[in-house]
C-alpha cells in the first residue's frame, strides 16, 4: 500500500470520526449523511489512486 493511499485512509477516518462526534452531540441525522458522503468520496479517491499506481507499475 502506498503512502498516498494510507494518507487518504487516515484523512477519511479522521473526517468520519468528526462527523460521528457531531452526530452524538447533536443527534442531527445530517451528520450521518456526511459519513456516507465522506466514505464515498474517499473510496473513489483511493480507487483512482490505486488505478494510477497499477497503470504506472504495468508500464514501467
């Protein structure tokens, strides 16, 4: 696993934790929707990064 992917996962976890904490404080469902949005966003970034790394690896 590359440094970039590891960093993206750390950033995703941090943002999800922040949204969950906000939810537990306010009980506002919007924060749970944020968790889904954040997860989808970072999953897509990780997939793109993995694709690019594999593409570079295969052409090297």
